[in-house]
C-alpha cells in the first residue's frame, strides 16, 4: 500500500451526459495499496490526484519490484495511466459496500506470521482509513481488494495466497513487464511532479545501479547526501557503487 505502459487507459473518455451527478464523486478520493512489508513492498498501487483542479479523474501509478527483500528494492516494472470518473465512481461505491471502512487498523494472524501483508490506505469523504491484514481472510478486505483489482487495466499477480480465492475480472489484461529504463523515466517524472516525495531519489539511485549507470548514480547519491532527511541512507547505499 512492473513495466511501463504510459498513457491514458482505453475506454476512459466520457461525455458530460454519461457521467454520474458531480455530487456523487468522492472529490477527495485517494487510494494507496502496498503488497508486502513496510519499506519493502513488492507491489504498490497509487491512485492519486492528477492535474490541479481535475476532480473527475485520478492518476494511476503501479510499480513492482522483482526482489522485494533486496534493499533498496528495484522497482523496474511500472505503469502510469488515468482512471476515469466512471471507474472511480464505481470503485468508491464498491469500497463503501464492501465493509472496508468498518475494519480495525490491524488484522494479524499468529498462525501465519510470515504471510505477506496487504495495506490499504483510503481517503474519501473527509475520512482517512488505513488497514493492514496479514494471513487473515476477512470478507470486507477481500471484497475491497476485488473491487480495486477490477478497476485496474493491468494484471496484478502478486496478491498473497492467503487472500485466495479472489473473484477477478475475466477480461484479458496485460501483465507488468520489467523495463528498467522505462521505470527510471517513470520515477524521474513522478519526482518532478511531486518533489516532496523525496524517497523517490533512493528508487532512482537503485535503478541507475541496476543499469550500470554508476556516474549518474553517484550524482543521485550526492543529492541524497545534501538532504538532511535522506543523508543517513548514504553510507549503506554507497556500498552498491563499490
């Protein structure tokens, strides 16, 4: 809470007459899903604001690391697109109906302590809720994940086994495809659009190292070293350059 296909999703164009009433839109809607441990999630799904003032769509970013246990993870499979107003409206309604908002913040399983956790952070209608589940197949969490998965134009194959069976769309969707060069462009663009998301510098550094572009990686390391919030990572990251 991998591949890069850039551009708007097919089927996202809607005429004004076909849209639900504007009052039904969750104007503050934002959603982040992480599959994996905090700080080393294998898959992240971000549905966040797009262009300023655009209340009827959300920017969709998905990124995935092949080896989430490595640090820093190399998010070399990525996707960027746009979720339409109709899709957001349907998703928001489904999340409300799922019972997700009634869940407590943490649902852990003593029987499955090594299970892969799923974290969902949802903001809508003035409320923020974050739920972490690990090894416990709660119906509201499952329904929420099914609704989120159905809204995606990309096939996500990293949902944990303990969630199965999941009811998933039968429509054919492309998988995430690893492409470190595209992922590098994706992360640089994201950082340029949201400079406060400083940890993206670490992800860019990891991608540069994976590509063998060590001179650029050293320059990125200098940027990290100049930032008081990130400088503490430099000694460990610098080992990747030796």
